[in-house]
C-alpha cells in the first residue's frame, strides 16, 4: 500500500512538471523590411535573429513552424518561410531552463508578385504538445521599384562666372559635381549622357562617370564638364542630364541650368533725403534718414563692369538704372530712369543720379524702392540685369504747415507798377489747424499784410490748403532795383512753421521816339536819354524832327524810300546801260562794213 502511494505521488509530480513546460517568443512582431521582386526577378529576404524562443521546461523541446494568414491579413501563397535555429536542424530543438534560442527567418518571394505589404502569423508549436505553442506577426514589403535620381532632386545648377574670360574666348568651361543615387530596390547599371538644348552649350563626362553599377540605396558622385556661351544673367537652361537604368531600360532627364553671374554691379548706392545723407547701402537695407512730403530724394549710384579689361567681348551698351515706387499710399507713382550710357570691360561709372520729390500727399509708412540695373552685351545682345530693393520711410509730423508756392516769383515790374501775388499754404501734418496766420513783410516795398484765422484740415483732407493774395503797388518814380519780401506761416497765432522769400524786380519804364531816341527815368527819378544808332542806309523821315513821343507799345516807324534808291530804279538803270551799249556796238559794226 505504501509503495502504491509513493508511485501515485511521483506520477502526480511528473504531471505537474509536464504541465509547467511553457514556450515564449519575443518580439511579438517581426518586420522583415523590403523584398525586391519584379516580373523577371525572384526576391529573398533573410533576417538573422529575427526572434527568440525560450522553453521554461528543464528538458529540451522540439518545435515546428507554420505561417498562415489570419483574418484581415494579406498573405499570398507565393511567399514561403524558412526557419533555421542555431543548431541548424529542422524541427528546431529548444533547450530548457529558459535558455534564449535566436531564430533566423527567411522569406522567399516569387517573381511577378504584386507589390505591396504582406502580413502573416508565424506559429512555433511543441511537437510533444500541440497546446504548447506561441505566435508572432511577420510583415514584409514587396517592391518592384527601379529608380535612379539626382540627389538632391531638382535641376542641376551650374555657376557661370565670366570674369575669368580673356581675349576672344566665347565659351566658359567649368565643372559641376553631381550625385547620382539609387532610390529603388534593385541594383542597377546606370548610364549618363548630356543633351544640349542651348546653342553653343556642351556637356561631357569621363568614361568612368558615363556608365557604372549602382547598388540599391547607394550613391555615386560624378563630374559634369560644362561649356557655357555668353548668356544673359540669371538662369538659362543649357540642356539635360539623361539617366538610363533598369531592364527594360528606363530614362529620366534632369535639367542642367546655368546660373549666370551678373557682370554689371551696383557697387555703391548713396541716398540724400532732404539735407540728410545715407551712404553705402545694399539691397534689403532701410534708408536711415526719414522723408517728409516735398523732400527731395537723390539716389547716387556707382556701376562696375565685372568683365576683365583684357576681354574683347565684355563691353556693355544701353546701360540704364531705373527706380520705381509703386504704392498708392505714396501719392504719385515714381518711375524714373537714368540716362543710358556705355561701359567697357573692366571700367566703372559713378555719380549716376536719379532724383524725385516726395509727393505732398504721401502717407506715413514704409515704401519699397525698386532699383533695376540693366545693360546689353555689344557682342551677343545678351542682357544682364539685377534688381535691388531699399526701404524708404515717410514720417509725417503732427504739426507741419508749409508755404507751398509764391506766384509769380520773381515778379518783374516796368511801366505798370501794380501787381497781385498769390501765396499757397498747405497743412502737411496729421493734425487739423484752425488758427493759421500768414504774414507778408517788406519795408522797402511798403508791404505789411497779415492773414489770420485760416482753417486747414489734416493732410489729405478736402481743405488741407488755402490761397491768399496781396497787392504790390509802387509809384512810377520808384527806384529800379531788386527787392525782397518775406512770407511766414504760423500756427496757434505765433508758432513759426515755415518761411519763404519772394523777389520783386523793378525796372525802368523805357519809351521810344520816332527819331530813334528812347526816354525814361533813372533810378533817381530824373530824365535820361539813350541814343539809338541809325542804320547805315540813309533814309528820309516822313515825320518832322522832334515829333511827339509815344509809348513803346504804340510806336511805329514810318519811313518813305525815294524812287532813285528803290530796287526798281536800279534795274531800269542797268537795262538802259545795256541798250546804250548795244546801239554803240551796232554803229561801230556798220561803219566798219562800209
């Protein structure tokens, strides 16, 4: 009985030990990556130590593997799975005591398999116990992509700088390094060639760079030898780099562009805003000096021809600088050009000026000034041009009343000594002004005018300016000369805002007589006589000497020429002499005949 009890206990312990044997697998999913397979190529991917099995039992167990598609999984029958344990046997023995056993997984993909992502469930089962099994998800991507590209993608851009050209060369030879990358999943035999589309352009590669194998994911840098003719500045397409690969062959073409350096340079930009200067500006700069309406803005440029002085074909013609401000808030659009000029290779030209006045209705704000330099190569007609942009700030003051115009100025007075002068005053500020005063003063001219309570709207308002008139009235004996008067504008009664000077020119009132004598007044009011030299031809006046004088506007010379001094008399006299001579000759002939 005791022996039976011991045997029963040993049997139970064996059962417990057997039930405790458990398989585990890590990781729970395996990504095998990409398999290359197309219509002509089988694909295989092998992943060493794809996953690890562990056996919790003390003794070794043997497992077998199956791969199947579960519900919702995409697994084609054309994919087969091979598993190999470290022992190299199949089925795989898994040692006990939880010793990790790495397993290598290999997936075979048949040619013609549709590209896509495939997923399956891999099951490892204990051959001694069908219930002792574990699973992991296996994923593989099937690709049939053939692709070889320029890296980085996009056009191949070749820098072209003609400053190295000398003498009579018409082509610049340079090189460009180009990286070719295989972004497909197959190894490729790559062939490169250049096709020109621009007359005069060339492109060549060495033999080693023209044809070479390139593994999937690999890159190779090649050297493209480029010949560029004389072109316009900027981007010009020279041709294409043709890339051939694959079986059947695939051809992709990448543009090869010349980025031609501008051979005209705005080497210096200076700006004068009103009385302030800002020098050595570059594109993108802001002009430090702030402008106000009616300020005069003067841009001064220096231009360099960057071709070498020893290069025969580097002369430019029709070189011009244009300046634009296109903004309705600036008031009037500004569109000014410099005079055209020629500039030979290696030379420069400075003191090129463009000026304009800030419109009187310009608003506060920043304005973009666009400056364009342009010229044409005499040899080829290729145009080189560049645009620089500066920022001009217009700053309006709160209180800014200005005298806009004085008309006429200068004023000239002769015989009539009465005239009217008009003054235009304008509010250039952002505040309304309701107490503007305008004073006009000149002691010599006897002017003392004061206009008060002038209302002006802010700049841009319907009543932002006003015109006032005053008279100048001088006696006829007022001394000739040049006289000044001052116009001053005030706000708030006595706060001076602006002043301008006007000029009155007083001239003698000159009168003429029919005898050729002029009379008038000297600066002191006394009589003066000016004798006019008579003409060389003697004339007989039809009016008696000492005839009454008249105003200059009413003067008319009245002279009668005698018949003996007329052209008709002279003609008749010549004809008479001819007739007389003819008669004399006739008489002599008759006498001689007898």
